[in-house]
């Protein structure tokens, strides 16, 4: 009995510790001093004849974690899938506006989506490891991209960065499908960072995971953001508050004929979004009055 | 449970009795229909086995007898030439139909737009429905006229019959591969062809083999095209497909026409081997299909 109480006490103190860590974040330098990775101007995304997103303009900054939050159906996933041309796979998809990546428009017809995806990696909502060995999951991308020198070292480094190395070092040759959900997702992160992208997009990376696995992945973001820029979609506000430097709140707008589309309501430093939002809709959402 | 609790379920209701009667009647009809199918298969297998079983021996597979030229009767009969011919011709057909069928399926499922996809799928369905004799006649006009019959011509004719079977089976398994895997591969910056060859296609090997195995079982017994393009055969075992080769269906066809009882028995033996072959390959295909479905399901969790 006393043991159980002790455990719960230590668990709650861990949570307090985590909260304290995230509230003691360093103040961000002024925006003008930050390097822009993405400059999105007037982005509108349309599936068939239904607009999923209208007129989004914002900038994503280097070596920060940028969170996209908002209710279901507000176009969060559509938005970040524009960053690496993943929507190209949907035949009915069209978009207008520009997305500049370090000044270069990546949404043009003349831009090769494969080249875009080489520098802008992605981690998906559900862990989707290849049905191959743990080693080959990480090595496949490296081989495809011709990064074959020191292959084993690169695999080890990626798995270490993804905080998975110690758990899998003895079974690199066994199937990745035998890993737990959280391990699989960290393997997917390792696979994404192994090819040394500049940006890693994450589409609700922890939504299919338990709290402990989620915490590990959030920890990873803290440790890796000095090397990569992260854009993370989440419907979990606490998660955004914990991991993100900048937070964008998207909401659903309704037209006169009942049509719905997503739009950007507010984009600011995470602290400000959660403590002193300037838009009423943001306040309603982050305080739980809506959504 | 006491009877008083059940009494609510036994409320007097005249329609209930009628519904039960109809239910029993329908079940009976369905059961009879199923039994009928099994019955006919049973009759075919039993009569073929009864008449052909006496001829099953090692000699059947090692010796070959010229049709219509039985000597003293002291020689043992065999169908080795027919088995060799069928093996060579089915091999040629598979070598043509398998790669083309897979390529068609990859194009249709991974690259083509919706309209082309529908058009190609429809074409494959029509091709699958073309009678074998028409395909035989087509190949006769295309290859045999002016060049003579050959094992190549028969292999080509059978590959035309095989192609839609392999293609459709491959399209079906490709469609089962979850999109999350394609996204995963494209997400690390792999081009589409690498994604298809390296990640998607390996998932479908079991399904493709299933389709190919069923197709082989189907074409191995195909007679009509063989009669047209590969029937003027020489004596003895022949591995050379540039000449007309004896095949199992052709041997059955010709032997069953003979007057002597031993030759007719040989035809039954050939039929028995063919049935056993089809049974075996169908079971193999089922096993492969179960295995590959389990594998894909695991990957798509």
C-alpha cells in the first residue's frame, strides 16, 4: 500500500518537474533576428471543389518547434502536407499561394517533389515502419539517397538521436514490426532524421501512443531542435504547450451556405497563445470552452 | 435459466412458425446446391481415378508411347513426352505472362490515372473472357501460318490466356498495400519507382505467386489453342520448343480417340495427373494467399 503511494508521489513529482521545465523556457529572440525556413503567403488548399484551407500566411523559423493546433477538420494536416508536397498524391488536390523554403518557391510545377522531400522529412500520425528489419528501416532511405558511406555509423547515429539505440542495438536484424507502437514511432523519427533533412514535419506523431511513449517523443523534440526545425501538428494542447516555441491556432470558418474551411486565427509565441491570446476564438479554444 | 424466463420468447405467434419453415426450406435448398457441386466434382474425380489409377506408375512419367503404334503389348505405356511438352510450353507462357502481367498491374495501380486504370481493367476483363479457341486461332494466324507449328506458338497462345489472370491478381494485391507505406517511402525522399520496387512490390510477392499459380493450373489443361498451333507432333520426348511438342491435354484428346483399351486407359491416367496437378497447385495457391494476406495485414497495422 505504502509502495503504491510512493510510486504515485514520484509520478506526480515527475509531472511537476516536466511542467516546471516547460514553463521555464528561454525567451525567444525577436522575430526579425530569426532565420525563416518557410514563408507561406496566402495559401489556399482545395480538394476537388471543397476548400480545406483559405488564405494562410505565416512564417516558420529555424531551429524552433512550431506547433499547429486546432479542432478536427481545420486543415492542420493538409497544411503541413503542403510543406513536402505530400498532397501531390491526392489527384483532386489543388493549391494557390506560395510556400517559400529559404526563399525558393516549392509549390511550383517545375519543382521536383522528390527533391523537396529529401530536405523536408515527415513523421506520420500512425507509426508506419517498413516491413523490414530495424536496421534496414533506417538504412533504406540512406541507400536510396546514395548516402552509403559509413552506413552502419549513420544508422547508429540516427537511432541514438531518436533515443532508440539502447533498446534495439541487440536486435537490429529483427523485424521492425515486432517493436511496440512507441518504439516504432521513434524508429520512424530515426528513419526521417537519418537522411539529414533540414526540417522534420510531424503529423500528430503521438496521437496513437501511450503517455510514456509520448513523453519520450516530446523529450526528443527538445533535444533535436538545435539541429532541425520541427513543425508538429497536434490536437493535444498540453503537448503544444510543452514542446512548441511558436504555436499557430487554426479554426473552422463557415460560409453563408454551410461550407466549411480552415483558416489561421492566431500565430505567436506559445507562451502568449496560451496565456494572453489576442483573439477570442483562441482563448475559447485553449481554455477548453470550444472544441 | 428457468422455463418461466423463456416463456416471453415463446409467445404464441403463427408467423413465427411460418418463418421457421421458410428458413429451414431455404437452408435445405442452399445445402443441396452445395452438395450438388461437390457431388459432380466427386463423380469426375472418382471416374477418372478409377480408370486411370491402374496406369499410374513410374513408367507413366519416364516412357513415352507413339500414339497408334502399339507393338506386341509387352512394352509399358507412358506419357513422358506429354509431361515434358506441357512443362516447356507452360514455362514459356509463364516467362512471358508473369513479367508483363506484373508490369501492367504496377502501371495500373501505381501510376495510371483513374480513366486509364478503368480502361485497362476493363480490357483485362474482356481478354480474360475471350474463348481459348479464339486466342488459338489468333496465334495461328499471327505465328503459325507460314512458319509452322511450334512450342513457342503454343507458349505464346497460353501466355495470352494467362496475362489477364496474373494482372488482375497483382492489381488486387497492390491495392491491399496500405498507402501509409508508400507515404513512408516517399517521405524520406525516395522517387516513386524506388518506392514501388523497394517497398510496395515486395509486399505483394505472395499474392503475385498465388495468381501465377492459379493461372498455371488453368492453362496447363487448356486444349483448344494447343490443338491449333502445336499438334503435329513427332515421336518421343522433345525439349525443343521450336518444334511442335506433345502436351497432356493433346495426349488425352488423341489417346481417348484410339480403339485399344490400354491407350484409352493411358488417356485416363493423363487426366488423373492433370486433375491432381490442378488440385495441388490450387492448394499451394491458397496457402500462399493466406500467408501473404497475413503479411500485408501485419505491415498495415
